C-alpha cells in the first residue's frame, strides 16, 4: 500500500493546532517523527507515524475535546458542562476551556454574569463574531479577536482558577442559517464546519480539557463543535421526551464523523434531574441501560436539586461545595466527574 505523506500544514490540521505549535514540537520533542524528505516546500512526514505520535502525545499534554449535546433543551446540559469544567479545574487541577456555542448563552451568563456578557456582546467579543467573519466579503477584514474574546479565570468560584471561557451570543441564532452560504476563501477551508477548530487551534494546547456546550440541534454551529471533538456526552432527564432524540444524535454524529474521516467517541449518557420516587425516571434509566445500541449510561446519576439549579447564577462563592450543595449534591457531581475523566482518558 502506498505510504501517505503529509506536510506541516496537514500535521497541524491532524493535531488541531497551529503550525507554530508543530514547529515547536519538532524542535523540542526528540520523538517527533523524522521527515521522510525535505522538499523546497518544506518537510514531509509519514502520516501513519504522525498519527501514532499524536496518539501518544494525547496521553500527555494535548487537550481532550468533548462536546455536550441533546436535541431537547432544559435537560441539564449546560449545568452538567459547567459542573464538569469547574470540578476538573478546582478538584483535579486541570486547565479547562469551556466553549459556549448555545445561542441561549446560559453557560456564559452563569459563569461571568449578564452585565459582563452584555459588554462583551456589544463589543463583538463573542463567538458570534467568528462566524459572522465567515460571511463577510473577502475584502473586508476579520473582526474576531481570540485574545479579547477569551475570558480567563471565568468561574464565579474563588477556588477555581484555571478555567477560561469563549462566550456565546444570542446572535448565533441569526448566523447559523447563513453559514451554508459562506465563502471558503478567508479560512482556506472547503467547509463551514472547520471555523471553530481553526480559530481555537492557537490556544488549544494550553488546556487539558476543552468542553463545548452545543446548541440543541444538529446544525452547522453544532457541527463546528463536533468537528474538533474527540467525543461527546448526552445529558438527559430520564423521561420519554428528553431521551427521544438519542438515536438521531448517534446516527447523525456517526455519519458526520465518517464523512470527515474522524473518530468521535460516544462517551455516554448522563442522567440529570433524577427523581428516585418517580416511576417514569426509574423505568427510563433501566431502559437506557438495557438498550445495547445506545451509548453507555454513566453509573452516577445527578439528582433533582434546588442547590444545583441555583448554581446557574453567577454569584461569587468561595468553594465548589458552597456553589453546588452540601447535602450530597456536590459529591454526586464529583463522582460523575471522576467517571467522566476516566471515560475520556480511556477513549
């Protein structure tokens, strides 16, 4: 079989980083694959050797990128994303980036407050500007500024200090339907699903985890999140309506991954807002666990809790337990994070 060769640009694409990062790896990492040849256009490498190198590196410093998705709103998707991010950072000392692709911007306002979000939105420092740039005529300058958009130390919990945010915007609603008409010239891409990956690539290697809160649909904004993801989770309330779209999520993501020749692992279903005294909830959890075609169901279930619901506000708190609840709620979220971390690292 003919050996596939790749240049520095393709290596950067495979790793989802900038060419500068790849050049740094070559200079500093003695196990980086040697080039097969040095051409006038630059070095070329054996693609299979590069893939093996990247897989080994992922076990070390490269970010784990995970999307959170459900086709129904109100199932705890944003709350689960924020809890995982804060506990990974605060309890496990991981460097975490959260990306708010959901136009409802609940994750953004929960982390930095509505006043701060309104200022960012007015100045164009949200992810909406990134996607709007793709729709501008080629002669107009891009307006998205990654440094000004990224909000560092964004958690409202004092103990959480390694958690950054790329804020979302209500303007994403209007942008999404127009993305299919974008010109590929500005981003050197034949597809509008690569916009987010290209924008985030300069900073992604700064993080251990990148968690992407996707909209409750399978449109182009969601596909941008999935395109840069290693895997996905499906938070859900255990009832018929909330679990109805799981098959569609699986099928659509599998087809998309196949089209782009990429693996997007099904990490599992997370049960949220669970009521132990509800026959519907108990029966639905049992059904989810029995259905072999579904992703695995995480052992830890998150109970219905006022403390967890109230954690969605941006009030400053000193500790994670103050935010997420003292009466077992935090412990449930901590157990979930341990399980999530193990699943991600095993994928």
